[in-house]
C-alpha cells in the first residue's frame, strides 16, 4: 500500500463517519430501504457484479467527497440475498499512474474461485491544450485479482490507447469479459474519430495478454459512443447491451439525454452477425449504465445506475442531504413470447407483507415502501396516482409516466413525462421505495424508472376489472 492509498483511506473514512453523525443528528428524508446508495457523496455505474461462493458482490463508482461528482473509486457492497446489503468500504482507489484520475467502470470474471476484475484506468493530462476526445486522455485497461472478494492483489496494466485500433478517439472503456471454449473475450465501448459509436472485441488465452479481434457496429452510424457494453445469452437469445450517447431527432428528442438499451444478435457476435433494432431497457427518467451477471443458479441479473449523466432537465433533492443517486433494484432478465423482459428478483417475494386486495380500484395512504401488482386490466383502462403528483396511465395508445409539476423543488425535482407506444395493457407492477419508483408493464416487457421526492405517501389505483394487490416491504 503506497502513501497515497493510505491518505485516501483516511479521508474516505473520515468523510463517511461525518455523514453518519450528520444523519444521526438531523435524520434523513429520502434514504432508500431496498436500493443501494452511497454512504456519502456521489454514486454512478454499477461495476464488477458477480456471485462468488454464494455471496453477491456489487461494486460502484464512488465519489465520497462531493455529492455532485469527482474523482472515481470503487465502493463495495455484499449480500446473501440481493435484499440486505452490507457496505464493505472502498476496494479500489485511484492510486497508480495509469488510473490516477479515476477507477472507471469495469466487470468481474469468476474462474477457479477467484475474481478477475477488469476496469478502465482514467488519466487526464493537464500540460497542454486538449479536447479530451482525441487528445489529452488515457484509457488504460487494468486487471486486479481477488481470491475472497475482500482483499485485492496488485494492479496490472494490460492495454493502453496504443493497443487499440488507430482510428479511435481516446474514448475506449468499460471492459466486460466472458469465455467460450478455451478462449476469453473482452468487449469494450468505443468512439471513432468520425464520432461513431461501436464496440470492440479482444481475445486472450490467459486472461492477461489480449489482442484486438473484431468490431461490433451498426449498418449506419448510431450515436457517437457506446458505453458500458455487455454481451450475454438468456434462454438462447443473444443480447448486446450498450448505453448509447449522441442519439438525436425524432423519438430520441422525447427520451433522456443518453439511452440504455440492447440489440439482439443474429449469428455470432464474433463474426457474421446481424444486429436487430435498438430497444430500450427502460423508458423512465433515471436509468443508465446497466450491467449484468449470471447467478450460481443460472439467472441473468441486471442492475443499473438510477441516474443520468450530463442531465440539465432535472435534479435530485438529496444533494442537500450530502449524497446523490442509487441503483435500480436487481432485476431478472428473461425471454417470454420472443420478447426480452425484466422483473424484480424473486427473493423480494419473501419480504412482502400483505396489505390489501381489491378489484378495479385501490386507495391507500401512509406507506413508503411497497409493491403493487395489477393484473387482468380490461379495455386498457388504467391510471395510478402516487403522492398526488406522479401519474402512471394508459392514454391514446401510450403508457405514460408524468408528473403534474416540473418545479425542481417539487416531488418531480424537474421531471416531466416519458412514454412508450403500446397496443394493450394487461398488467402493471409498481415497486415504490422512499425516493424511487420502478414500473413493470405487461410482465416486464416495458419498464419505467424514476426518482421522486414524496411528501404525502398516497396511492390511488384505478384499473377496470383488474385484480389489485398491495404488499408492504
């Protein structure tokens, strides 16, 4: 451990302890019960998601010194059930020349009872006039190994910008590793010098020495950067997930500043592939940089940052409390009727307490953390109002999530409306935490996620002929 690491550990420990004391004295309004949050400061991308010897590990991009961001390190949570999480402290600090301006996003590959953690080491040069796109930035691929998920060995720099194709900008990042046969593959997001987004695939025989193999790209340019790429299979369906920056015009003008979605892969992603149209993982306000992993029982779990970078449209009231952002609740990804769907992990069912069951209409007040399932909706007649200002409804061929006020000090904190065109609404599940809402439409075919800041804790559901069941968590 070098002197810089020791100093960073002291500063982080002191900052987290000050936050604990502040919350004990002043209380907290919007700290979540089910969703992972930073102890203090800023949280963004989920990283290194995995399960090792029965224990779930979630790392996260962490800037503890400022609730509005800063130099990134990796914080760490563990859990036995993806419901109750225990904070384990910071595991990776920006303490080497090849990651001195941030331990950026990456993933964990499990083999032989070990965690092989790959991430992007970020370096921003200062001695010169740089645009930090084509000049002035280093994106270094780094490996660190852990045998227990608690202690980590020395960092090893595997690749630098000179090891990537020469037609790329300095923006190459977010490695995700998998294995086929006796070969390891790594996918990374990239931005070309022509401002075209794509993914790169590298291959290795030993997890250490990597060489460029191929690219994954759309037939026509699609955004200028594909961040956080993730490739996996679910029920025989091949999926390439990517968070795309630079989509403009048409429907994208009604979406978030950046998108997180996926392509279905026809053929082999390594060669002779064809990409489907791009489909969104989530149609709400707060969703970016998802990452997945496979559990030891074979499920594909998805977790995302419940936030949005470079967003000027809306904000989060928790900044005033000294922290910002959280993760989505872990979701199972599955395929049904040829469609990729999502649902809260099944472990949640064991934590629910029955509140009420009715047909057609339900009204409740005073609940902060709960799950509502509405099934058997008739004639697309559906409308839900949460805390009098957040409205979910089917109207004119669209499922909409919208707020009655866009004031930045209101329940919405500046959020307006998001929607998806859909012919029929049959079921809706609504998972509400203290400052977040996740909505699963038509058995998870469409999902909407948002932060919100309630004052009244009220709920009204109207759904013609539907069975409505509310459970507290």
